[in-house]
């Protein structure tokens, strides 16, 4: 890590490792959970519905855990508890079969999993405040983790079969919990403010526009997250090729995180988000209508730098400046629960209904593109200066 993060302190190295493991887990389940469920005999409608149901827990979870963190002033302990309970509950997948049992296991796991990222973001920004290290240089290690595990698991599926993601996920979640035990807490004044203050800010027009736009973006990702690996398999790509394609997209994130802060300062929040969402719409349309062309797939994967990398960095930047320190955890939680929770659940469910075991791929990706473009255009409902 020293090559990318020169003269970095030990606490920031531990935070970088935590990001690597957290997003490494996403690099396993996000693209390959559909493969696992398909291997257990579920239809595309079942897969979409299961994704939607477990994603719904991201509506309740982040706000619940943020409330605990804000009340007790200790986001680190909340993150550690969430990490422990996540790996314990996830292990239940080895003991259950059937749609509803698996849905219950994944939903409970996700409920505690949502305790991790909002607190990690807050703790990281607190550690970075007195340093010259940018957020992007820490967060990029999450992208590195996503790449590494996406490639490893993609190759392993070809050899060991569709159950592979579950075994690797369990090991990564256990390592994540261990990593959180070594994070250094940051001494900050304990706050006991009325939580209604955070919602007063959240109901202001700029934040509402931002949230709805972000929600539409996450709805557009439902097709990609739920069915990209299956789509690639149907088009003749093997597991190794799919893993490399996923890794390519996340590798593009690494580059964008290194320069994200400069882009945001240069173009502002609204324009940066608009360009990213508009190009995301083009990405989904191209993938749906020309996915059999390997060059098109490569280009669409490179656009992941904007679809996820730049939009995420810009969103964290916006929330960090929009909410005062005392509402940081809650602001991140509102963002994650409403956009990734509601947006992700609706996107997964609709794409699952349209996919029809691959026959509706063009229609599903066409819908995804429409959601992303709507999110881009919506940003103009609030004045540019409102985004800071």
C-alpha cells in the first residue's frame, strides 16, 4: 500500500484494509450471488425477488445503526458488532435450503451488514481531517478488494462450481471483523441532539433532489448487479472472463478515486453527477443491445468508473458538506437506506420480472438506462449553487 499511500499512518492502513475486505465481500456476492442461486435451482424471477427482499433491509438497517452510533457517540463499536453478527448469521447459508429460508438468512445478514459502511465512512473522514490524505486514496482500496475477489471467485467457479462464493464470503467476513478490532477510535465530542434536526436538513429541496436522483441510479443498477454474470454466461463468456470484466470496471474506479476530489472541485457536485448518470444510461443501453460484442462490454465496464466510482465519491463529498458533524452518521445512513435500500430493492424486483431467464435482457437493460437518464435530468430541479 505504501506505493499508493506514501508515509501513511498505521490507523489509515487499517482503514484501507477494512475497505479492501468490505468491498471485497461485495466483489464476491454482488456479481456471483445470482450464479449461486441459479445453481440451487432458482428462476430469474426468484432471484430478482430474493435480491429485492434482502435489499429492503437496507432501508431500516442504516438508520437504526446510525441512531445507535449517534446516541452513544461510538460508531466504531457499532461497526464491530455489525461485522461480528454479519459473519455469524451468514454462516446459516450452509444449513438451510429453499427460497424463504435463504431469504431470511441473507436478510438478517444484510441487516447487520448495514451497520458497517456508514460508520466506516464517518470514522475514515474523522481520521483524514487532520491529514493531507484524500478520501479517495483510502477508498480506492475497496476497489482493489473488489477486483481481487471478483477475479479469484470468477476463476474458482469454473473449477469448484456455484457454491464457491459462499465459502469465500465466509472467510472474508471473518477477516473483516478481525480488521475492525484494530481500528483506532477517534475522540470526538459526544452529541445528544434531537434527530429531527437531521430530517429537517434531509427534507430541504437540494437533498431531496439528490436522494431521488441517487435512488433512480441505484434502480438502474438492479439489472447489472442481479444478472450481469448470468448475462455474460448466456452470451458465451466463461467465469474467468466474467471475473476479469468485473475487475476491469472496478479497476477503472481506482483511477477515478485518485482524481475524484479534483474533478468535484473543478466541475461541482451537480455537473459531475449529471455527466456520470447520463453516461451510465448509455452504458446500460449499449450493454443490453450489443452485449455480444466484447469491445462494447469492455467500454461499458470502463464506464463503471463514473457509474459507481465518481458518483459515490461525489455523494460522500456532498453529504459530508451538507450535514454538520453531529449528523454525519445519520446523513450517510439516510443516503444508503433510501437509495441503496429502496432503489436497489425496486431495481432488483423489476429486473427479475423482466429478465425471463435471459429472454428479456434487452428490455431489462433498456429500463435500467431510462432510470439512470431520469436521475440525470432530475438534478436540474435544484439550482447549481444548492449543491455546493
